[in-house]
C-alpha cells in the first residue's frame, strides 16, 4: 500500500477564514476536507494517511518556521508522494503550496504535486521546480482539479510513462526532451504541414517555441580612476589548459573547470598551454594560446598602469555541448572564488 | 534537368563467388571487394561483414554510410571526389536500395564518429538499423591523426565510396525494378499552374566549420568552408554532388547516404506542382566567425528574393554555434519577406533545461525539431561488437567519455554502455526521416 | 564583461557588456597575419574591453572596435 500526505490552508483545512490565517501548522491523522476527495480519486491502492494544515499568513510571514515545523511532522512518517492544494487563484495559498512542495521534495526526494489557476502568482514562482496542474479559478473546480492531481500521482506511483506537460495538463517545467511520436510523422511531413499553413496564413504550432530572453541586471561601471587599482581576472570557455590537461576537463559537455597559475608568466606559450576544446579547429590556439587568453595584452596594460594587475590565476572550461545548467554552476563557482579573492572585474573570452 | 533513379530492392546480402544482384539477392565476392578497398595503400587492414536489421550487433566507431550506386553512361557516383568532375543530377543512376555500405574503424574513433545497434532497444536511435549493411571494418596508417580527437578519416571514407561504386556496378547492365523521375523545368520556364503556387526554396547548411581542409562536407569535391551560398538543382544533391565530412557530433551529421536520399528534397518534389512550386536548393554552409555567418545569410536571402521565393525551408547540419548561422539565415529570410520553416535538432542538456539553440530570435517562429543531442542513453551489452567498443570511451566520441566521477566510463565492464545521443550515428535525422520531436515536460 | 565572436549568442544568454572578437577558434589574433598584427589587434580589443568596464550602460551593449 502506497502512502500520500496532503497540505491544505486554514480555509480548506476547515479551521476558518481570513481571521484564522495565522493558524500555526498542525498535522492530523486521516482525511480533512479535500483529502476525502483525494482519497476517493486515488482509489484503494494509495492511502492518504495525514492532512497538514497551516494558515496562509503564518506560512507567508513566518515561512522558515512553518516549513521547519512541517518537516519535523514528516520526519517519522512514511509517505511515497506529497500533494498540496489545489490552490485555485488564491495567491498566498499558491505560494504556500509551492514553498512546502519544494521543501518536501528537497528533503525527502518524493514526487510533489500541486494545482493552481494560471493567474495564481505561485505558478510563475514555482512551475520550474514541481508539477503544478492547470487548475480552476475557484473551489467550484475542486473535484476536477483533485482528480487531475490524483490521476498523475497514480501514474508516477505505478511507474507509468509520463507524457508531455501539455498532454498531462501541468505547467511546463522548462525541461525539453526528445520523444518518439505516438503516431510517427516524419519531419518532412511536419515541415510541409507547417510551411503550407504559414504560407496560407493559418495558425500553426512551432515545435520549438522561442522562450523569452533572460535579462541579467547590469553591473555598475567601475569608477574611472579605479581601474588602475584593480586586478583583472581572465575566464574562458575556450578550453585553454596546461599541456596534458591536469584537471581532465572534458573536451565537450564539460562539467569541470580548472584554474592555472600565471603570476610568473608574461604570455602563454604554445607547447606549454593548449586548447582541449573539441568544438573548433585547435591549430591557432595551440600555436599561440594568447589568442584565447590574452595575457600578453593584459601585461602590457599592467605595465602602462591602466590596470592595477592581473589575478594570479586564469580560469578555464570548455563551452561546447556544455549544458546551461552546468555552465551556470561553473560560472557561480568561479565567480565565488574571484569575489573571495577581492576581484571586481573579469574578462570572459568565449569561443 | 532530369534525373532517373533506377532502383533495385535488396532483400538479402550474402558473400559468394561473384559480385552480382539476382532477384533481390546481392552477392559479394569478398576478395574482389577487399581488393578495391586496398587500392589505397594507406589501408593496412580490412574486412567485410554483413549485418541485418535485428542482428544483435553493435557497430562503433562508425564513420560513414554510402548507398551503392552506378552511373549509367560512365562517370563516378561522386563527381570531383571519386573521379572526374562532371554534372550530377542528369541522366540515369542506378541504386541498390534498402542497404548501405557502412565504414567502421577497426580500432580508432574520433569526435565525429558514431554508434549503431542493429537490434535491441538501441536500434531505434539510428536510421541505419533498418538497412541491410555491408560493413567495411578497416584500419589505416594515418599516424598523424591516430590519437587525435578530430580525424579526417580520409582513407576510410574514400575506401567506403570506392566499395559502394564497386558493389553498385554489379547492376550496370540490368533494368531497374522501379524508376523514380526527378525533373524540374528551369525556374523561368515553369507552367502557369506551377507559377500560381507558392514558390519554395530549400536552404541547406552542410557542415563546413573546420578551416583546415579535409574535414568538411564536399560539394563536387570542393570544401564547403571555401564557398559562399550558391544555387543548385536538387537533383545534384541526391545524385552525388555532396559528400559528408568528418566533423561535428555524430547525431547531428548528415552521412553521404543521407545526402543521396535526402528525404526533405524528395518530399518537396512530391508537393511540387500540387501545393508548391519547388524552385531549388540554396546551398549555404556553416561558419566560425560572425561576419562569415552574416555574409552567408545575406547571400541566401538575396538569392531567395531574386528567385521570387515566397517560402523557404532551412536545415542545419549541426548544433552549438551553427545555431547562430541557422537563426541568422531564418531572420534574414523573414526580413526579406520569405516565410520560413526551420529544421533542426536541439541541445537542451542531460537535464533538458538548457536553452534549446544557442541563438534564438522570435522571427524563427516555425521550427520542426528532431531531437536532443544530449539525451542520456543506457544500453545493455551486445552479443557482437564490430569495430572496438572502447573507442566510445577512449577516443573522444562526442557522446562518450572515459571518466566521470558519478557515471564512470561510457563503456562498462560488462559491455553495457552509457552515452549521450550525440554519438548515435546520424541519429537526429534532420534530413527529414526523424519521427522524434521535442516536447516540454 | 564578455569578449565573444558570437555576439547573438552572448546577447541571448544575457551578457551586458560585449566586445566582439574575430572568430571562434582564434578570438584575438588571426594566424594568417603576423605576430605583430595579432598582438596589435589583441591589445586594441582588450583595451576596448577594459574601457567597457568603466562605461555606464543602460541596456545590453556591444562596444565598437577599430581593428
């Protein structure tokens, strides 16, 4: 028998309305409110053993305390899956469902499922991190929304094949994977179909919707007189390493980065340094690694006094086939080292 | 230009006394065939093996696939590559269908080489598991690149082409079982009915990113790195004017067999005169500098516009920085008023969460997607391995690795493998066969 | 700040200060030119990059290079 636990707010947990939104977290054995519907939809093979109830304001204003308390409730419980909501269009409730699902997933590594209306701000906040089903605007959709969560929960528990976000009915988590189409249509037919529709001005659906671009806050400029006091760091995705690649950084799909001491170098010499990047013709960079790590030019500026100095290490990894997630992680790790060393400016040379 | 492709449908392949095709059975005189392979003194060892769909056989490192053919009236099947330069795409060429010559390294692989499972759960990852294949397994004395990750594979690739010509020549005096005719009138001499339909061009971006010669796709023997986009008759492409190169992660590559059978070209032909007026192919390329990428896009858009194209299909052989060529080309075409559909694969990472193409633009609003290069694949051991299994891990195949702190080596002790789709031989089938797509989870 | 040849890629991943380089395999020195010319180009573009760090910007900006 598999076991499930459900999270509700004070209203659906039958404590009371807005006046009781400060209600502290509690856990009850058995079924409260929507838990009964969830149990009915899950059927005989899964038992909803407990219902957790917490006031929306308590969760909103004393979040860490609420999460810690609930985690302590769960520590000695056996459960295979965790549900929260449905939260409909209730913003604080949606955010609470997102917060608790995220925390439970991280701590207990069980599947977590919730449901929200598309206007619930919790969707944007949490959709990348969990299954949030597309729910109704109000409690009138309770039965339907609970049914959707339960149906998908059963599929996970029974290790059935999970279909795409659209087919299953949850908000896409930004994870794109390849699938073989159920009724196979070769790419040629898909192209012709899309082409004719586009030419005729009919609606069509791209298989690669262009996501909105990520804008990153702009770092403030360095004060004009300050550059001559700062040490500059060089970071590259061009795979320059000492010959022999001591850190065994991968030539493609890299997950590792290295840092190499250059305080005693005026420039990088071919034969001492090389590129291990598999995505381009390495001849030029192997002959003169300065074309990727421009140490000689920076030394010249150091001598002129335009910059205060050069960070004693350069940092290197390989950009080809490297996932954005890995690249971002390596970037954060390198940035943390640079910040710890007091570096305020870096040049990233990409290939 | 009118091309007749005369087909012989190979039902079985066997070794025998005389290389011949009789009622669906292709017999190969192994000794004679190997003598053709060894015409190049750089081939030091060679063997032939026949593999069929369902065989529990794993091939790695696979370098090339070629359809055996014969050009009626004389001339090489790959003008400017295996023989003198001549016009491809006109006249009659005979083809042995449902089979290919596969070239496999006896030991050594490289970044661009791939893997094929003929049977079992791995078979679905490549097109070539559906074909009966004559496998050339060979080694060379090309010492300069034996331990290089990037290999030109010249001796092996050329040996494969010679072998395909030799095998193809066994039907030279026979009447084909079926004949496919590919004919387009000159662009300015089309019928009123054709002219009334939307005018469509196919833009191809074959792999050409190595600046050193010898790695890139060749057009009539000319390195595609050294060209600007040019207008071609589609018949030239499917009749041997293009051969595959030896660069780019393998699932994104287009083999020579892919060029010879280019499904997107054949599909556009099918629509020609019915729903579209197929103008022809703009052969572009892929570059390593932004200025080159933009220059190619400029040429393509101008050519499409001058030809009066209303719509275009753009396909890229590669991913990563080639996505910038792909997107630049689509944007240039859309800016010129040409409604464009893109055909590509994606790199969303093992976790599926990376940006699908490295460059994106909202004008690229119609894309058909054929797979994720970094999808993780785990396959059980295979009874027979042709080539050398360790090459997947040892030699830097794009989807393999020698060491990973968590995953270990791509090749496990029991012969099972863990790899990225990247190393599946021509696995993403962007030429048009792909029944894979990408969806969000 | 980022020095990149594929400015469209740098833009789409969110870089704010960008200086173009000349190619992917050799961002800062064309091997077909002399060592002196390569250094001159590299010195110039790294200089533009250093100046970019001291320049206030309001949006993603590609800084102009002369050589």
